[in-house]
DNA sequence: AAGTAACG
DNA sequence: TGGA
């Protein structure tokens, strides 16, 4: 553990997994609770929706975004959009989320998108690459909240050996450098593993530089 | 194929 | 459960 003088909060050192930097328990319980409350107001302004894949099947994960850009998927493909499907601009990225980015991202650029994924019971996300951004030198930072999620990491192309790791509430993961384009996904969520989500479920935030 | 089925 |  190292001290963070700015907030006088002790933060964990990272563990490497396939080039991803995993910070187990980066956020304390009170920070997690506060963040979930903050997200409640974001979701009020930009309601969760179930994206349609370009192939006509809806994703099991519900999502929304904050920031200048949000990530969307529909019959026309995967892309970033400056507006929610309801036509409104996305809400601003809340400061506590920007603070996490500043602490771990290692870049001077600010995130332009905070994608908010909500995994209800049974929701999964298949193996994919984050490659809709313009600059792969910019990392993606992920924050886990709520129920545990089984995260799988593969390779730069499909196939080959993979590794799995349980992500827990408060964990932060930095996907950058050589690992930026690794395939990854969520196999399953363990229901009822977090008291923070009374109705259950897992929230994952991913911050990205889009342009 | 950011999905799902089948199979080892 | 993992990967095709």
C-alpha cells in the first residue's frame, strides 16, 4: 500500500495480469456508496438502454454514458455518439470518476466517455476488443461496483488461451500499452455478492479517450 | 459477433 | 467451463 497525500487515503498497489493493471479494492466502501449515488443521478438524466447488436440481437447488458461521447450499438454498427438514443446530450462525467482516471491512467488527456454498463442477473458480455477509439495509445480505465464479475482476458486476436479473474466492487483495472487491444469479456456475475446493490447487479464504468 | 449453441 |  502507498499513501496518497492529497486525500490521505491508502491505495493498493497494482497487480499485473496479461499487461492489465489490476488495483483490487482501489475504492473504499464509503467511496463506492457515494459513487453509486452519483451514478443514480446520471442514469436519471440518461436512462439505461439495451443496445441492439448490428446482427439484430439485443445485448443482455444495459448501458448508458457520460461525457462528450457515449458508446452505442445498433443496426448501423458500433460507434461513439454525442447523443443518447433519446436525442439528448450525455451528462457530464462526475468528478469522482475523473479523479480515478487522473490517479491511474498515466495520460494527460481527459476521458471523453464514461460508459456505464449494468449487469443484471444473467447478463454477460462476450469477448471483444475496445477498438472504436481513434488513439490506442490512450488507455481504458475500468471501475467495478456491486456484484462480483468473472472477467476473462484473451489475446490480440480471437482464440488461444485465456485467463479469468474475479473483479470485485471497488476494483480498478487499467487496460493500456501492449494490452490495450486484448480481447476481454464478462462470463458471469455472482448474484448477491455486494450489499451495496440492494436489488443486486454489477456496474462497470469504462473511461475512454475517444478522439 | 459487445450474440448464442454445441460440444469436449 | 472454455474457446470455436
